[in-house]
């Protein structure tokens, strides 16, 4: 899958999540209708605010409360914007496979 890029930068301690929809079929092969599906509680972080206390990073798979955050639709894709403190957990196995983020460069401006 190509790297997903969210066009907006969240502010403060907010994170943007792309909810992961549950499967349409059960393991036994039954098809679950749209009306019977539960609201997703797992998602992928696609953007992180500028607060240094945020412990998740882009690409992390996270668990969040069922009815939290604000739903937005950008370029036909549904996202959820919520406060990083509302996140319940992140998938430690997924985090181990992600590359470490590069530190921000603090170069001097040349006159």
C-alpha cells in the first residue's frame, strides 16, 4: 500500500486516525450486513499534532473509544480527529516494524 498522506496538520495534542473497518464475513462465511456492523475501534495514525507529549507516531495501529473524536471526510476518505489522551493503546508489534522517525533538523539560517 502506498504511504497515505493527510493534507492537514493537526494542532496541539490531536491525532488523525483512519479507522479500520471490520471484515464483511465471519470466519464461518456468513456475510454481515452494513446495518449490523459495529463502529470501528481500531485505526491507523495518519497525522500527529505538534505537541511533544504525544506518544504515537504516523503508521501506528491504535485502539480508541467507540464514540470519540470528530469524523471528517477528506478526498472521499473518512478520518477521525481526536485528542491523543483519548487513545487507549497502540500495537507494540506494529511499532517494532516501523522505522524510527528522523529528528528535526535545527539548522541556522544563513544571512
